[in-house]
């Protein structure tokens, strides 16, 4: 299903982008749904995609080493509509740093990050815009993890 420029523009992550970048993004965008409990990605696996959340909630967790069932993962953050899931696709070495799991039915717009990385190499305006926006997400996640640590102390 083709995603319109209007749909892309309605998400806060892409507000204010030039039209040529919006067209490029709309051409790369795909709709995707997750059922509650679905694993979206796991820490350590290749990061080659990202999602704009339209409906539903996703939990980001840090799994303990060894992934045994006795240790519960640490909650990093719960994401919902209007937020972006995934930034590791843009930052080497391109591996996920957390686990992501749908906790409600989730509707998202999906992008292959590896394709967009290639486009960023030839369109530096696109690369700059995505890097600025992705950096903001990274800082938000860092602050969220910091708050959780301080709450547990």
C-alpha cells in the first residue's frame, strides 16, 4: 500500500522537511501492523529498519545477559502514537541496542533504513535532516533511561 506525502507529513518526525525529501520518504514507506506480544526487534540483531508509530504502544526493554527466563528485562521506555521506533539503523555498527515488543495492537509506517542510508550517501540534505531528527530521538532515549535508573536508585 502506497503511503501518501500527507501521511508522512502528519507525523511530527518529518514536519518541516522539503517536498523533495517528503516524496522520497513516501516512496519508501510501507504500512505494517503488529499484534500484542509481537517482538519487533531484539538487541544485538542487525538494525535495518525504523517505524513511525501511528497507533498502539511498544515497550523498549534491556534484556539481561544470557537471556534466561528468570531475569526480567529492564523497562527503558514505552512508546506510542507519534513517536519513532528505532534509530540504530543510522548509526554504525547498525545493531539494535534494545528489545522492542508490541504491548497493544500497533499500526506503523515502516522504512528500510538500509535503503535510506544508501540514499543519504548521495543526498546529503536527506542525510543531514535524518541525522538531526534521529539525534533528538537518541537524546530522548538516553534521558528516559537515566530517569528510570534514578527512579530505581
